[in-house]
C-alpha cells in the first residue's frame, strides 16, 4: 500500500536546537532510498507502507543514538484506493483551484 | 523498541458519520492483541514498534475494505530510552502534579 | 463555533520528564472553565473556538514561564455543522459498533 | 506570541477530492495577510498567535460554507522564547547539517 506521509520528529530532554537530530533522521530517509521533501514543519515522504515505517523506526533509533533520551513524533499518513497520487499531485491540485 | 501511540483515523469521501470505520480499526488492534484505550479523539496504543505499525496498516486495509476510498491518519508516537513507561504511567505522572 | 480538540504539548530543551509542564497546561484549561479529559497522549477539550484557542495560548505562556524555551504542540480540532456532538458522544458511537 | 504552524485541514462527508476546500482555506490565509507556504501535507504559516488561529477559524467557516458538514484539522504549532525563528530558518538549519 502506497503512502504519502508528513513526518515531524521532536526530541525531548535535549538542547533547545534540534536540527542535528532532524538531519540524522533525514539521512535515514536517504539511506532507505525514499523520495522525501524537507519543509519548515517536517518532511514529506512518498513510498510503500512498510518501507516508510521501517525508515521512521530507523530515524528514532538514530536520534536516540545521538543522545536524545525521548522522542515524540507526529505522523500524518494518507492512503487512497481511488487513484494514484504523488506528493507533487497534491500541491498541483490545490494550486490550480486557488483564486 | 516500545512505543506509546495515539492513533486518529479519518476516512475521506464517505458518509459524515465515520464510527463504523473507527470500530473496524479498533477490531484490528484487538486482533493484534495490542493494549489500547479508546478516547474521544483517537485510540492510545502500547506495544512494540513493528507490531503497532503493522496493526495500523491492517486498520487502513480494513477501512478501505469497508468502502472508504481515502484515509488521512494522524499518529503521535513516543519512544524513550531513559525508562520504561506505560500509558497509565503518563496519566499518573501528570495527575499527581496538578494543583 | 463549537470544537472538540485533542491537545498534546511537547516542551523542548528541558529535562526529560515533562509532567510538571503538562500539569501547568491542564491548570490553564481548568482556569478557563473548559470541559477537558486527560489521557495518555494529550487532553481532550470541548468548547467554543475562541475560548479553547485562547486557553491553549495561555498553556504556552505558562509552560514558557516555567522555563521551557521552546514548545511544539499538536492539536487535532474537529468541527461539524450537521449535528451537535460531545466528547462522550464520540466514544459512545464507536463503542456501540464494535464487534 | 509568534507561532510557526503547520495546518492540515481534512473535510469529512464530502466527495473524495478535497482540493477545492483546501484552496478556500488557503484563500483565507491570503485574506488575513499571513505568510504561508503550501506543501503536499499542509500549509506552513508564520504569524502572531491570535491572527493565525483566527484565520484558521475562518478556514473552517469557509470550508463548511462550501458544503463540508464536518472537518478534522491537524495543527502543529511551535513557539520559542530563546530566539526568533522563521519558517525559512528551520529548513536552513537542518539542511546545513545534512551529510
């Protein structure tokens, strides 16, 4: 099953700047060969369910390995069976309807 | 890796009352033998990473099988390596600090 | 406009145990006179849009005042115009459909 | 209090394609004069707490006015008192740490 995901990883119990943890997470998405797009409040990911959620587990493992004792992660995951839709399709379909 | 999860499944392109889809999803969590607690905005789940996310995939499959063409699901997932914490521990630790 | 909300406040750049911050937030909901229910991954709140989001702003102010330099908060907010629904109604409507 | 927000609005009880509702919501953000950036799983917004959450209420009102009987919206909101950070700053700070 194909999924479109937004992933936002929040390390807890660390220093206030968390960008090095987020970078480690993004590296795991790269290592998994998943299409992903970083934005200001997370990373959009496109892929198969199992591949995506295994990669997100690897993100958690990498962020803990860097010293974060606790992580709270927010995932928005979309699936549909009526059509095949990419990350880019979603942006395009809204943009062409804006006034 | 143990996870504490809040799962909120939102069927799209269906009738306005979605409770039968949510019930089908909760049945999948039961079938997976996972500890879970229904509340007004989702279901809290406690278990191992792979078991929990496989069960959530089964939820999506069950909700699609009931006729929902599209699903948007919101997952909050917490992991920690400094201690072992249950769903109940989280409620208790806040409650004992309230004024 | 009436809203049903799940609120999950995550302090960043603090100690790993965040229950005292969450308790301060819940106290703000009490102070606002809002109906709310604590669970393992957040607090469900029922109220009018402006009252609820003003109270959540007060939560952020209280958590910062306790020393948290940064907060990431996750809010799921539901509105509907086809019927009036309470937090309890949502649980009941799923529970009566479970096998 | 300045906020950085990700907003994902999900109409329920409508047709399966929801882009016209999302476009109406984005128009409300424009009307409010808020800086925002559409991406595949939501819209990032930068502004003052009250202005942002008032605009999001206007989104709900506009989406209901278009015929959606029910809406579930997911909001991730960040505040910090240690520094001033823009949407662009967040992307830049992760990107410069990636391997």
